[in-house]
């Protein structure tokens, strides 16, 4: 059973930086999966923030382009989200998702809270 555990959330001032990490366990073929970061702000729907494929292609929602960077370390089965120039609008619970397209399955972590406030 695949398990995802996010870490790195916390309180940061506007303009600050934060780095999130997601560790995957129970997966033998981590390197082939697409990994995604989502976020859900209070009272809003969950939205896709960034994705990285098995061959390291990346994609971002427009609102974070140039500020967020997604990366992966296949040797450690981790995916990271580096966030800079944070804004109060980035406040949300951030979730990690693993996409196993071959088996049409996906897995979610429990999330980590990011609060951007002065």
C-alpha cells in the first residue's frame, strides 16, 4: 500500500519562502509515477498547483509560475515544492498526490498547512 507523508508546512511572512516535502513509501516504481501538489484554501475547492512526470517534465498553475518549483528525488522517493515570494493567497493545506496511470490508481497524503501572514 502506497503511503504519502507531507512535511515542511508552517507560518511564514508575506514575501518569505518555504519548502515542502512529500515522502512516498510502499512503492517499488516511484520513478515512473507522475507526482502532483495540490492545495485547498479555507472555503475553496482543492486546486492543482504543480506536477512533475517520471521524465521530469513540470507544469504549474499560472498563479505560482516563477515562484514555485517542483522537483523529485527518485533515489529517496520524495517530491518537493519550493515556494518563494509567498503571498497571503497561498495560505492553504498542501497535499501530495501520486498518479499510477498504468493501474488507474492515485494516492493522497494527509496534507500540510501553509499559512502566509504577518
